[in-house]
């Protein structure tokens, strides 16, 4: 997509700060690169097959069936990192944590702490808006059995790093699940930051070092965790209340 073909976001005019427009163009460019990615053959074939076959309950939907870019407030102080799109959630709707039980759990919690304007996320045009939070994942395509390979996560890493760079000023990270938790640590270590061993645990909190954001861990709000009681709403709410309080400090 060329710069000339971009439509300006609401509130922009030719007199707006050029730096702000440049940031908008960078986000748009990054999102288009993510959406067009076909690097991982296994994931490309699987996401497109899911979109073609569909789930009976969604047979009238036109599935997204492409990699899913991040979603949220580009001025966010909080970055939320999950695992990957759900087969009939984000892979269907094209927006992170939208259209499945994991998203219902997540956005309900964010709504309670004032970071989401509504408690549900059904489709890309449902007017959901996030405040002070940006949501992304370590893998942008739905993987078979919800298990991306090491190489597939590595292939997506530049997209995560680009989002982290564009956010420019976020203060904290909430990692949803152990895979996201350890991938975030790996990213910072590869950048040369001397981070020691950190153990994953629900509501575990870590200061990563001078100049780095803090890291707060949570069990992933997957159906497997929520329906078995491993992750309750009270446990999940506690994470977001803590994140909100940390941002106030």
C-alpha cells in the first residue's frame, strides 16, 4: 500500500503534525506486511483450510483466514502478548482475541478496569475500543492444535519487535501463557539485556531492568484453563487490577 493510498484516521487533517502521520503510516505498513505474510507453509495451509471448511456455527461467515495484526491503543502504556489466533476466533474475525471464549474472558476483564469500552468482542466492526492497552501475539496465524513450532514463532518475532518499537513508551507487559512469557524474555535477551532466569507463574511480577518495561504473567484465558477452573475470573481480574495499579505508580 502506498502512502498516497492511505486514508487518514478520524481527526487528522493536512495541518496535523507530520510525525503523527508518519507513525500512522508506519503502523499501516507493518499491519499490511503481517497480513500478507506467507512465510510458514504449514500455518498458511492450515489457516486457509480452516477458513475454507469453516465451523458449522459460522458457515455464513466469510473467514479472515490470514495473519492477524495487533490491535489497540497506539499510545498504550501496557502491551498484552498472547499465543496465537484461535481457529474460529481471530482466524475468523481478523482481530486479536475476538469471536471466541478467550476474548470474552479477556475483554470482560479489561472492561472492568476501564481499558475496554465494552465487555464483548464479536467482530471487527463492533465498535470495541481499547484505552492504554495494545494486544498482540507471538504467532500471527492459527497453528494446528494451538501449538506453533519454535521456527514459526521465530518467523513472527520481527513483527512483535516492530510493534514494541512503534509503541515507544509502553511501561509494562502482560504475558498470557508461558510461551508468550518466555518469548518476551527471549526478545529482550537477544537485544543484549542481561535478564536472568525468570519463572512463569500466574500473577508473577518481574522488573526486567533499567530502561525496560516490567513483566506480569498470567495463565492464558483459553477454554482449557477457564473451564477446568485453573483460571477463574477472580484470578484473571487480579492481574488486570495489578496492572492498572502499576501504571498509576
